[in-house]
C-alpha cells in the first residue's frame, strides 16, 4: 500500500508504529509490515499497511463480503475521522473516484509523524472528534470509532453530530467497524 521505506517505527505518547512480520501467502512467507497500535483506544480498520487487508476492508475483491457498507457509494468529497497510518485516505486517493479527501485527527504528534501521504489528502488538527464542525459539507463521512450498533445511533454521538455536515440526500455516513450505513434521506 504505502511504500514501507517511508514509514518509520515510532513510539509516540498515544500510539506506537512498529514493523511486524506479516504472513503474505499460503506458504507462510512473511514480510515486514507497519502496524499502528493506540495506547488509549481500540484499533479499528486500516491499522496495517497491507494492500489485501485494505481491499477486503473496502469490499474490493470478489470474495469480500465483510464491509458491505462500501458497496455502491459515491466518494466525492470525503471526510475520514482519525488518521492512523493514513491508509484509508491513501487507499481512497489511489483507488476511488473522489473530489477531495479531508482527514481529522486529534493527535498533533501523529499528524507530524505521518508525512508520507499524497498531497491531495488534507489533514486537519481538531480538538475533539465528537464535536468537530467542518467548514464544508461532504458526500461521504467515514467514522471508525464505534464498536457496537447502539453507540452509532445514540443521541450525542458522532453520527448525530456529523449528519448536518452531509451535502444532500444522497450523502452517507458509514461506520465500517460495525458495517453500518446512515443515508441522509
């Protein structure tokens, strides 16, 4: 996905980026792959720099059926909540028909370290994911932070906060970690 030589290991205040031996085929061969782990939260999708994982995450392979929330969507103007290694916005930039890609991140140390992203990807430092108000509206908002379905639809959640930031009735919020889609109909 991202050239491994660009990604350096790092032990930040809230995250660690390390190189792990990743099994790359059925013969058990391995390759060093960068992985981000958070010290204060559960890692969701996009944690490892491995193209087959991201293809499966985006449901972009024939045998993929896990994240149907990505099926038949328009990317257009995209907002990704949480930077990680930058793999999700980078995958969109390389493989999808988009207009713009914005990523919000709370951790300035992570923003400073992740310097390998394509110039089309705009990273925005925010104080709080939950309450961020964008200056523009989006066709697609990807939220990675919810671990169960009840959190996604509860009042005061990011899904509720970000709904007014959708462009129109065709715009959507998806939460791939729990395979949910919210259509702004």
